[in-house]
């Protein structure tokens, strides 16, 4: 799973302080030693559950993501509690900066003698356990995730009311689960998760993100960056995890369906674009029918997510709406896409192949 970032009212200002302190710690180490340390790009973020394989949860984690060529210093969002002093947060940061330095010099990620020596030079503790007693444990949400996935599987029956009821219940569970999410109106908290890195926002990605927004409530933004853009989902912790689950499934399933359709048809020119625009057209029709046939309508939590994201994550950034124009240069591919959209199903759990016994999406 990718990093889930946490944002609240004071997160951005605290991150600014932490970047400043991290830089000072690195400069201090260089000034006090003659050891050569190559600078490597790093980012600092707050996340619900920094963890490594085989561990429960940590207050912090330093890791390297090869694909991005960047180090991630991830701090537990439990440290955002008003009961935690900034000095405590800074100690945890120092612990992870020590790992960053050790990794750059020695290629080590352990808590060995070299790590302890670096901590002593920086003047920070090397024992993370000192802080754990004062922090809340991170709750395991595997059970609720399975419930939501089963609801998203919906019914094999084409009965509109049955399918819609399950979808509405799934959306409500995403919103209501766990204390942090239930109290968001008071805490003003939102989570961000990068779903996919891309050079351009293609018809395939536009189609997938449209379906995800309709099902999981999330607010989606295309973050500009170099050399790649990132499609990011914003919502409660459960909502962004479900969005990641859906993105992974839909990308694989629709690609499989496209390749199957291409074998049976002449998809010349912009066939792939036309195919995905056909899927999008049909999905828009299906969700529109759900709204028309509903006495209650699907709750638009994504509007709240958009407001929180703009206030807490992008308050100093001018966001532009990404407009994609549909192109139907290949009518055969477009109609094949519509047929795929009409029968698109989500099954419970991800597999390596296509779903042959799935459930109706709506």
C-alpha cells in the first residue's frame, strides 16, 4: 500500500517546522563529522500507520522508494494529538533523520552501533519505546475493509434497489468507521493517498477515476510534478483505502476487457481512447439512473472531502479543473466500451486475472 498522508488544521505549519529541523540536523551532523554524505531527496509526511513487515506500528519510519528516487520520513498521525508536545515530535523526527543519515553513509537500516553513534552526535534518543506509552494504538481496520468490499461486490441480481442499497451502505460505512473519521467535523482531518503516477491524464485514467469518485466518495486531484503527475484521492482513511482497492482492480479488469474486445474487432487509430470513452459514457448513464430511481439519492460526501482538501491540503495552491474531451474516432471500439461498461462488475478481492464470476457494480 502507498503512503496515506494525514492533514489537519496545523499539519502544514508543523511540516514546515519539521523540514527546517530536519535540515538543521543534517547540517549539524556534517559540521561535526568529516564523513561524506551525499544529499538524497526526502519528504516528510504524517500517516495513520507507519509500519514495516512483521511489525505492529511505529511512531516513525524512514524508507526509500526506488521508483521515485526519494526517501520518505513518515511520522504517525498520533503525534498530531494536542497531548503530544512539539519536542516529542521533533525527537521522533530526529530518530528517523538518524536512519536517513545511516542509510546514506552505511546503507544500513538497523538500530546497530553506527545508528546509535549518529544519534549521540545529533543529541537525540535512540529508544523509540520511550514515547509509546503516551500514544494511542493504531486500530486494525481489516474487518471493516472486508465488509465494505463485500458490499461493493453488491448483488448478482440486476435489481436496481438491491444494488443501490448495498452501494449506499458501503459509502456510509466508509464515512462512519472509526473514531477519527466519525469526529471529523470537530477535528477537521482529511487523508490523501496517491493512486497512480502518470505523464498524462488519459481516457483510461479519466474513466477509472470517475467510477472511483462515484463509489467511494473521494475527491480526486491531478497533482502536477516532475517527471510525473500523481492522481491523488482525498477522504476518510477508509475511503482512500477503498479508492486504492478500486483503482487497482478497475485498471486491471478494464485493460483485460479492452484486450479481449480488441481481439474480436478492428480497433484502428484511437481505438483505445474510443473504447474507454464508451465505458465512461455507459457508467455515467448507470449512475445517473441510480440517482433518478432513488428516493434518497447517494450522499455526496465527496463535496465535503473537496472542501476539506481545498482548506487543509491545497489552501495555498490554485487548483485547476482537469477537462478531458471525449473522442470517438473508432465507433466499433466505442460500442465495445459501452458493452463493457454495461456489464462491468466488481468482485470481492483482487486476483491476477479477470473476474469471471463478479457482481454488478450498480
